[in-house]
C-alpha cells in the first residue's frame, strides 16, 4: 500500500469554494479511480488556505496510472483554478493495527 499526502495551497478567498468542490464531487471522482483504497481531505487549522489530501493507493503504479483516467481529470478539474501551489509526498505503508475508539 502507498500513502499519498498532498498539501494544496488555495487562492485567498476561495477556501469555502474549494472545500465545497471537494465535498460535492472531487473526492467522489478520486475514489472511483482504480487502485484507490481510501481518500480524505482536510482543511488547515493554523492556515485555512491550506488543505491536505490523504489517499491510500494499492501501489505506486496504480497512483501513476490514475493520472491518465477520466475520473482523475474530473477530480483535478474541481480545484485546478482555485489552487496556487502545493507539495506531495509518498510513503510505503506498513501493516495496519486497529486501535480502540474512545
């Protein structure tokens, strides 16, 4: 498994529009890409113009192949003109250990 952590900087004033686009369609498009195990996004507490995507893929190959898929294009189209930069990191995942809920 591969964990992708992407940080996206959103144009000032477009934060709510970006969050709505992700909630309403973006994450759903991404989740339909072959190889996606799970996908979530969150908004920064200290910097509300910064968002993060945490996507678990079956492999790096699946992640790379997804970039050619129509669903991935639809995901990117949801925020393309709202973002002003970002960074991405990838991590090979170890086996999961389930914790107890509080």
